[in-house]
C-alpha cells in the first residue's frame, strides 16, 4: 500500500494491516530462493509529518516456517520487530551538495509524495528471518556419521560429535 504524504493529518496516522503468504511471495525477488515458508504477518504503522519530513514507527509480528540448521526438521517461529524510518522528499536531497553523515544514512527519500508501506514492511520482515534457525535451543542435531536425528533416537556411532555440538552452542550465544 502506498500512502500519499499530503493525506497524513497533523495529528498523525495509525494503520494496521494483516498480510498473508501470497503478499510476501509476490514481493520476494524471484531469483532469490526462499528456504522458508511465510505464513502471515501483522503490521502496525504510526506516521507523523513535520513539514515535509515523515516519521514512521512500526511493529511487525510474523510467522515463518523454516528449517532447523542442526536437525533439518521444519520449525515454526514467531518473529517480532520494531522499526523507525525518517523520510524526506527526494528533490530536497537532489538539490543539496551531499555531505554524507551518519544522520543522512538513516534517512530515506520519497518521490511524488508517495511512501510505499508494503516495501517497508517487506524489508522489515526479511530482516527478521534468521539465517540460522533452531527448532529448540537444545536441539541435538543429526549424527555426523549415520545422519540419525538425535532428537528422535540415539545411534551406536562412536564419535566426537559432542564437542562439535558444544562449539555450535558457544557460537550461537555469541551471536545472540
Ligand atoms: Zn533441530
Ligand atoms: Zn550415528
């Protein structure tokens, strides 16, 4: 959905949307394979306008189904994210001598008085999707020798996989 900046009232605007799987798949670039299934999303936007500058704050809650990186079983995750954008009209950007500062990098630009909320929502959902997901923190993964899913049963292989698992856990904590 595109919002016309001139339609944002002085007191601001609050919007809520629910999106389904088809909405997301349509926005996802077709040359980028999806290794997850998008179920649904709830999106909230709060828009405020000061002069020509538009401030957007929002929340996204989404459900995706993806593969556990240890045991390769499908797992469903609910993901939450908050976001903030500052938009300015692109013409004020074009006319100025551009001196990049940290502040500039955080500003987005709109054309023809239009801000595409779908695009913002899509970006935010894409950011929430983890590169590596776990079905559970304690997932035992697959036996590196026989491939058995060790959450379901144990195997007779004698290996040093325990040490590998601890290393993975340590990495995971650092990233969190
Ligand atoms: Zn798992
Ligand atoms: Zn095994």
